[in-house]
């Protein structure tokens, strides 16, 4: 389990992470989301002890990572797809990491097979594509068979098969009771992979809740309806406390579709159309982070 409590990091006058608190629980894939520059990578580096916090704590299985005698057995991190010595072969890189942590050579072979790079084990990573480098980074993270995984943008550079493999790997690791923290800008992948989401913007935690709850909570609840007497039904719904607006029919907020149907029936008005728009994780995320984006682009039609 990862426990982040009141974690902050400043670089001079810039507050990269601002009093962040959240928990990554066993058996759960937690998606870590935020715009570029929001503080995701800085937070993950502090969790791994690579950056020193200005204040606050980050614990893995109840301790700072530096206090674990065998850290690779506790947490595996993939934060940089190019974090290897380019002159060593993939196998040599993994063997060196394994030897320094008391991990058997058999495990090196296992992670080479697991990540699909056994056929290039003798090649030097400096010639690897980004996708192959990602796989080597993941092999390194999995080397100690850790209880906790931190994966920063692990699908960058992967083909469709590789993206699906990461999705299934993350889900299977969580199913084994491991805690998985995964950051990504691909909302569709997070939506298919994560159980829980933590959203950060300008260094502050904006949301920390189950994915389904996050998506539904962001919905304005508007139900689009049409009827045989829109004017009368609009008045009935407004009297019941709903917010009503014309929209090629009526857009109703504040009442569920079931209640709208009951009120319409009681008023003797027949509904001819009922539509409850569903929102995706991307919709919910963009609505929440609209004002947290560091670099705002200008719509084409606004450019003179």
C-alpha cells in the first residue's frame, strides 16, 4: 500500500506538489491523472525517494522506501523508459539489478519472457525503440516480484498489442492483491484498466474516488426529454424542483428519469423521448481540469 500524506515539493517559488494526500490500496489499480506539469511525475519520484519532499510523507507498506531492506521486493517502479546503461545488454542490465538485490538469475529469465523481450535479451538497449525500452523498464520493475507497482506512462510507444498487454498485466497484478499506481494521458485505457482515480492539477489533488463514482459525480444529471405537451410538463417538473431548459424538447436537471416519468404520467402527459447522456472518463476529467491546464491552446477559429 502507498500512503501519501500532506506531501509538498517546491522548486524556489514554484509549488510543484501542494499538500497532496491519497492512498493506493492493495488489490486496486489506481489511475493517476493530471495535465502536463500537474505534479504526477514529481509525486511518484518522491514516493520512490528520488526527490526529497519539502514537507509531508510518502510511505510504502508503512515505511519510507529507504527503510526497506529489500526495496525491490516491496515496490517496483517504471518511471523512465530510458533509465538503463546503454552499453549493457538487456540481460546484463537485469542481471546487475538482480545481483544487487539478491534476486536469482531464474527471475531474470522469467521477466524477460513475461515482458516479451527474451528474443532481444543479448542486444543493447541503446538501439531499442521506445516500445522495447518500455518493456525493459517494466521487466526491471517486476524483477523483485513486488507487492506494489508504480508505472508512469507505461503505454507510451507501445503498439495495440502492447497496450492491451499492459492493461491485462495491471489488472492481473491487482487481482493478486498488489497495489498498482498507473499514470497515463490515455483516458480510454485508464477507463478500461483502473478501479480508482486520483486527479492532480497544479500540484493539488482535485479528486480521489472510485472511477465509476468520479464519472457519475461529474455528470450534471441532465435528462433530455420530449412529450406531447412540453410546456405543461416543463411547469410540472419546475414545480417539483427541477431545473428545466428548452433543448429540442426539454433538458431536465435535478430529477432522475424514473421520477420524471412518474410526474409526466400523473400530469397526463405522454413522453415521446427520454435520453440520459452518459459521460466518459475523458469527459469527466476534462470538466474537472479545464482550469488546471498549464498551456492553453487557442481554438482555430479564434486565431486571426
